[in-house]
C-alpha cells in the first residue's frame, strides 16, 4: 500500500504526520520525501544515507552540420524550448520537458540526445524504515521529472523488498502535488481548523477527487475554535481519521525536531489509531489490512 500525505496549503503539519506514521507503522515501510523543492522529512527521521545519484533529463543537443533548417523541431515543441535562429535550431534546455518529440521528428540527425541535471535522489534507512528522497537542483524550475525519478526508484525498492510506502507530498494542488499522489492507494489530507485551512482543504479535495482514490482528513492543531472544518467533513462525507490537539508541549517537540508519535504515549496511540484508520479506508480498494 502507498499512502500519500498531502495538504492544500503549506504549514498544516503534513511532514509531522508522515514522520509519525512511519514511526508507528507495523509493517515494513519506506518513508518517501517527494517535496523535492523543500525536503524536510529527514529532519525528523534522521536517516543514515547509503547512496545517491543524479537525476537527469533527456534534452536535445544541436549537431549543426546535419541541420537543413526545416523547423520541424521548433514546430512540435509545445514549450517553446526550441526556436530557429536563422536556419539553425537554438535550444533553451531549462525550458525543455524532455518529451523527446523533437528528437523523433528530426529526420536529418541534427538533434542528438543530451542531458541536464535535475537534482539528486538519495536513499538509506531511518531506524527500521527504508528512506528515499529527492532534492531539486538550485535554480531548477521543473519538479515533476525529478519526482518521477524518485517514484521509479520507489517502485524498484518495493518490488525488491516489498512493504508499504508513506509519501510526504508537496503542498498545494498544482502539478507537483498531483504527481506525488499519482501512485497512492490512499490520500490523507492534513488541514488545520482555520478559514485558510478549510479553503485549501476544499481545493485539495476537488483536485484529487477525479483520481478516484479513497481520501481522509487529519485535523492538526484541533481545538483552535474554528469548527467549520469538521462541519464541512461531516456534511460532505469526508472521514476525519484523526485530530492532533493544539498543545504547547507538542509544538515544543516539533520545534526540537522530535517525531510527535514519540512525544508521549498518548500521541503514539493516536498515530497508531490513524494507521488503522488508513487501512480501513484502503480496504474497499482491496488493500491489505494493517495487521
């Protein structure tokens, strides 16, 4: 089973929930940080890294001697990453999405396959859990290709070792967030009881609903006094899987980089209950029970 921990906005406690679930998960599990622009799951799980590799994107390189100036490469590029300068193609590699269309239509061999670095994929162990993360290269604008590289390695790891995966997804509802939940069996939306929290929870639900994956909600900082989030969930049938109380000692534990499930026995029971609720949510999809 793959569980994606997502949120409509940043700062709701998504990474806090992901790290705590990893700590209480009682099956083999891989912790995955897919928030490649600002990865911070490692700050809580403190993994021992065992390897890393550069993630590369295929981009065209011009072989000017073979070019006839036909312009087919520029015409097919939907991202305007190629233009003709005189009779020669000019490639803007930072704009290239690596689709390979230009390479396919160039009959003269004037475009060769090159690459540029997107970022880094690293892996290791965090206690009993495997750990996997991506980190975007500084200045790189495209996150989905790097995220796909992380997801491909995750698929190989799960095929080799089995077990489940808990993904710390990027916040929001744009392409990176959609990419992060694409392989998930269950989506857990972390929100907070504030007007902004409710607004962005609605956006996230609307964005992910077409994927037809079971979804549930974790309300962080519960008890702030804004009850409309719970009312919305009840009115729309969106299950609330857990509520994390708004308490000073939990905020202090978070500030010190501690996993909330280790803060006290009550919190460990709370997240163990969340793990069971996730399994129950997944069962209609034929996913195994959390034994």
